[in-house]
C-alpha cells in the first residue's frame, strides 16, 4: 500500500490569518492525517520563491488592510506558479482578502487599484457597507455551506465566472446578486470565515480528494470518517442561520 | 441644567424599576436613556470628581481597575467606577448617576473615578472625562466584528490622543508595540510597564531594548492561586506575591500599581494589601460548591483564552473536569471564528483523558474545535443548557471543576449560581 503525502501551501499565513483562517489549515491537516495521509504545511510568504508543482493544495486567508497592500505586491511574483498549478487541477481555497487578491483587482476608496492575479474573473470595490453576519449558501457540489462573513469589499463576477453558490442567508459577494464566492477548476474563493472547513467537512474532503487525484493521477476515494460532531455543528448552524 | 435633572431622574426611576422587577443589574439601561436626554452628562458629572483615571485595552481592564480601586480604598480614597464590566459610555453614565444626589446634583463619596473603557468607547468618552491618568493595557484581536481591525483601533486611539488638550499621563504596556506606539501621538508624559524577560503570545511584541518604568522580573508561577516576582521601579526592588493565577495578571498588577504610585499611594502598602484582593466576578473566581473546588475563568478572545488554557493545563489532574461555554451574543462577539485562533491544543493532556463538557449557544463549535485540537471525541460531551452542563460537571467530577465561559455565558452562570444559592446575585456584590 502506498502512503499518500500532501503539501499544503499556506499563502502568507504570517500576514493573512484573520478570523480563524488557520482553522481551515488545521482541518485539512487533521482530516488527511486521520486517513494516514502524511501532511506537510509550508508557509509561503513575502520574498519566498515559489515554483509550480511544489504544493498540492493552497490556502490563502484574509488580512488587515496594511497586510493586504504588502501581499498584493508580492503575490505578483508568485502568480505564474500558482496559476500553472491551478490549471493542472491543484485545489485552492481562498477567503476574503485572499479571494480578492486572486481576482482582477481590488479598488480601495483612496489610492490606486491593487492588482490581483486573475485566477478568478471577478473584481472587487471598496464600499461603505460592512457586511457582517452568519452566512448560509447552497452549492451544487457541496450542498449547504455555513460560515461567518465580515467584509466591506463588494465582489462582482464577470460573465464567465461561476459563483460557488447561491445565498440562502447573508450578503455574499456584493449583497446584491445573491451569489457567493467563485469557483474555477478546483480553486475556490469566498467570503466565508467560521472557520469554514471544520464545519463543512464535505468541502474539506473534496479539496483533499482533488489534491490527491491531481498529484497521483488516479481516481481517489477517501476513507469515510466519523463526522458525527461535524455534521451536528453543520446542521445546527445551517438551520439556525438560514 | 434642567436637561441634566431630567436625565438623572429618569435614570433613577429606570434603575429602581429594573432592580425591583429583577430584570438584571440595571448597570447599562439607566445610563443609556439618560444620555439620550443629556448627551453631555458624563462630562458634566465626571468634572465634579477631583481625580479620574481611564483604563483601556483588550484584556485585563476589569481586573486592573478593581485592583487599583482596592489600592486606593486601602488608602481611604472614596472610589467611583463602572464596576460590572459595562465599559461603554452608558455604563459610566449609570455609575455617575448612581452616586449623584438628584436634588443637589452633587456626587457623594467620589474622590477618585476609575473608568474602564473598551477600545471603541475610549474615543467617545475620554475627551469628556479629561482623565489625569490614561492606562493602556494591550491590543489583541478581540471582537473584530465590533471594533474593526487591530490597526484601526490603534489609529483611532492615536487620533483621539492628538486631541488631548488637558494635562494627563499615559501608562502603557511596554511589551506591546501597539500601546508603545501611542507615544508618538501624545504630547504629555508617557511611562511604561512590563516584563523584561516575558513574551506575550499575541499580536505585536516589543522585544529588544525595552526601557520600562515599572517592571516585573524573576516571575515564578507556583500554583493556581498565585505568582511571585520582583517588582522594580524608580530604582527600588520589592518582592510581590500576587494572589491570581497565571502570569498574564502581572500586567494588570503593574498597571494598577503604576497608577497608584502616581496617585501617591504608598508602594509597600499597595503590595501588602494584595493579600486581601478579591478578583472581579467571573474573571477569575474560586468557589466551593458541594465540597468541590470550582474555578471560573472568563474567556473573551484568542490571547486571553490561550493564557487561561495554559494556566489550567499546568495544574490539571486526571480527576478534574472542564466545562467550556461559548455564546455568540453581541457582547461575546457574533463571530465565533476566534476559537480557531485560541490554543485549545493546551487542553490535550497526554497522560489522561480529561473530560470536557461543551455548553452554550455554540457548544457544537467548541466540540469540533476540541476534536481538531487532538482530543478524543469520547472525552467531549455536548450539553447546550448551561444549567444542565453545570450540574453535570459537579456530578461527574472526582476532583475540581474548571469553568471557562464567554461573557454572556458567564453572566448566565452567575445567575445560575445565585438561583441555586451558591452565591449572591452579581450586581449585589460589593465592588
């Protein structure tokens, strides 16, 4: 029996890790380890060199404005590697600030546009509305997802972009068009903190599965885990916040 | 003047009714309505107090102000403060109204005002109070859904401090870069306190070349009941025994001591009086219920919770039981994501399977957090009802019970303790 091994690339974990984002990395690691998959977490930060093929999953969280400026500049140097990996099927989860920087651009109130790296065909504009609260969405691949959003940037999908899901309750991308997040290949961007993955184990497992399939080039079916607690939390919160 | 009369009378009536009808402590509502009638109320009333001190920061406000009040009272000061953790403007208004004679508008028994202000309220109130001393404890990630980002909090403080046009002294935590940085925006005197050899696990730490005006050295944490250290200030050295668990309370002591020092309180007397210091309700409490030792530690945010878990983990024994309670009301923070930034991994004690009860509105979130911290699911039990969880913890424990609730869960617990006759209602406690 072969032992699978995965490397999680935590993009700017030192600067972009607000609202429990690290919980997502913990969830990926644990859910892999419970299936005897070896996991290495690699921090990728400002000035680090990134080559395509080094990472099997990417995670990219949200940050404070100041961090976001620094990261926006630096991520351009990693854009080619990340995009090449995503084209090959390497999964990525990005949340809030991370999601915004993977779009075309972020337009703050004052000052110049922050260019994104255009993984997602979306753009974001600063707004005076703070969109805060629990959020529940319906998705095709993962059923209902539940999290907590806290953003003032409004993200708009261009015509070829596919939303991650449809809002059941909350604001989502922009508070207007009932869409939340974006999905391209196996890359996902969204506004859902929470932490997202521990309470939405289906999504966590999908990321792991896609990661292994891309790396090992075969169909992978992950071993079932005892998700009693996770399911309970998922069901209680989707019910409570819908 | 008429406005102020009206405001005070209305508030007094509300205060009377809420207590009479047992609607709770009545610590915020009277002030809230009074401020609607007279928005200048805090300014008008606080100016009648000879000395005012404000205390702000993420963690430790209540313990610090309570300790400073204790020092001052030992020196026969008559202290007025917002004492039940209501640290918004309305809480201050309520406390002021409480001590105001509704006929003469004079304040009775108020030589010294000690006001704890939360990070946002500081900006609204400090220019009205015109404090003689401002204490900044720390800035950590707390309820970011309410306050905004850490940087924003500090920036707003800086803007406010630039507007200070009265004589005042700042006492700031010298180990926290965020409070240290305030020096640049303040024209008045600026002194620091801290621990030269300690690191705060948190947001931003000052490390090298710290010059601290009040410092604690040779810290020894010996048990759940106290810590000892050497206090070093103005060239003097004193041994201190602080009757609180966990080294993080040393900052609260240093801040209170430094403020007391500037009030000309006798240093030795302050240190000696620690012996009789009782921490604030629910922050850290030790009770004996049905012959069992029950410890209560409030948790509010990642840094505070991690400190509490570390303190408990160092002391826990196989026969003990832990009860965690997580609510998501406004005062707790609606966003419970913060539990993923707190180090629940501390509770993973290798040699034995500690039993942990998860309670509160978000009990399931706690349970998952523990599971992903590496605890066995057999150790974890969900009981959403706080009262049932509390009863159960007493029933199953063979040793002590450690309870760590978030803010409104702590209030709920205080009511349960009062109802069952284990404790007086919290708003009736002496402050």
